[in-house]
């Protein structure tokens, strides 16, 4: 009886592993079909369990260590360089019935990028961190991967203000930056 149980568990494990590999392959093929020809190589943006860099990408920028040992891990991590890759990921995830979780700028204070019972794709915006300051219009264009510290630095550099006399949280109130206030207010 124990032999049958062991064989059953091994077969179940093999089926689950092959199913996840099949989903990874289908996702990669879908991305290749959807993505713009001018965007970065898909191999640079998609990380799966079978990728040698998967763990490094998953753990490298997590600023809240309690989520590092979470049992919920993304099936695929996407680190897009262009908006077209995000659009393709949404379409491909929907086609394969997978959820999408977002990690912006490497941080995820609440752990929402890691908490999902269904198979999911994590879109990490770490490569989309450009900040463009237009002093004439008094506006800034901030990509999703930029951190508040990077924004603070760019504004202070562009305006040549004395950084020691200003408060970086002041910018969050006027810059429509989400989640930073709730997360920080719990720890202040």
C-alpha cells in the first residue's frame, strides 16, 4: 500500500511540474506573438522556475523580508522595458487564466505581489524607472518603477534646492504616489 502511495505522489508531482512548464512555454510563445518587434529580448524579461536567475530576481529587491519565505511564489516574473510588454503580459495572462500581481520599484510593503492562491505572473517594474522633469511646465513624468527617493533626488537636482531643508514625503502629497503614506504611517 505504501508503495502505491509513493508512486502516486511521484506521478502527481511530475504532472504538476510538467503542467507548470507547459504554462511557462505557452506564456513565452504568447509574449513572442504579442510583443512589439522593437522591444527588448523576451529572454531578458521573463523569468520562470526553470530560469537560473528566478530566485535572484524574486528576492533581490524585496524590502520586506517577511514575504521572502512566502509559500506563494509567482509562476512567472516579468521585468518589462516597454509598455508593449505589459500589454502583452495582460493579454497572455488572461488567455492562460493566470492572475497578475505588480511589484513597483522593487518594493511591496503589503506583500500583495506575493499573496495569491491561483497561479500568477508578477510584473516587476524595476526596469521602468525613468523620471522626466519639465521645469517650464512644473510637471514630472514618473514611470511605475521609480522610487520616491529617486523622484526626490531628480527634483532636487533639477531645481538645485537644498536637499537638507526639504522633506521627501512632501513630494508624495503632490505627486499622486500611491501606497507610500499608508505603509509609512504604520512605522512612524
